[in-house]
C-alpha cells in the first residue's frame, strides 16, 4: 500500500509536468505522441494518478526543452523540435542502461535483491527484471531504491556533469553571507531533498504554487 509521502511525491511530479508542458505551449496529444503513449495516460501522469518512469521523464524534459532539474534536479540537453515516438531500440537501450546502473549500485552497496525488493515492497524477481532492463521502473520506486543503495538519483542519469553534486552550483560568497543557522541547514546533506523541492517551487508560477498548496492540504 502506498504511503502518503509516495502519493504526494507522484502528485507533485504530475503538477510539475503539467506546468512544464503549458510553459512550452505543448498539448497533451503532442506529449503523448512523443512518449508513445495515449493522451489518457499523459493526463493520468499529470493528475498524479499514475507514475511516470525515468526514461519517459527524460524524453519529456527534452521535448519540452525543460531541464530535468525542474523535476529531479538534473540537467539534460534540448530535444529536437519534431516530436517522434521513441523507437523500441531506444526504449530498450534506456531500460538496459538503467538496469545496469541499478545492479552496479546494488553490488557496490552490498545489498541483496531481497533487501532492495523489501525497500520498494516488491518481490526479488521484480528487481531481477529491472536489472535486466525488462521493465520500466516507476520514478518513486527508483527514488526509494536510490535511498536504499545510498546513491543520488543523479547516479541513474548519464549526464556526468549533472552528477557532480550540489557543490558545483553553490555560490560560496553568498553562502557565507547566510545566517549561521540557515547555512548549517544548507550544508547538511540530509536536507538536500528539501532544498531541491524549494528550488522547484521557485520555478513555478503563482497559480501552480496555489495548486500545490491545495494538494498538500488534501494529502496529509
């Protein structure tokens, strides 16, 4: 059974997806065509009724010319202008690459498939399928696996520059001018998820912030 945190996370990703699509002046049908899914599925993603996978989110970010950092604090290149559904080879390559990274992280962390499966409340056979690239990993499951394996979500994205961490974007001079308690909060790695969320909220227009506020009131 999903926790309230998982439900909230999925709904927030959906709101951010919709905000990015509307900012890029793209229709639901155009997004659906680029992802190779139905418009109904895209609407489910935007409502938070269904989880989007990382490969799909990457394709979406590129198509909308929106940095992946808007969703998960990553940066990618801009996608081509003409929308085309992903080829089976492209989708298979993305799943295989993600599965390989997942297995490498699991072995490096000394975790068994059973432990990883427990972290996402699934069977070990599901982890085996993910590692072999035989299925898309829902983004919230990938987030929980990353926490279990003590790696950043950036680890699963090929962009090396984006995986350099928060140090590459910190302005040390500005950091030094922050109040002592605020500076301590910023430098505490445990607070990184909250800082990322604050950065995402700062990119949203007022009406989207209001919509997020309503979600937070409903999902408590």
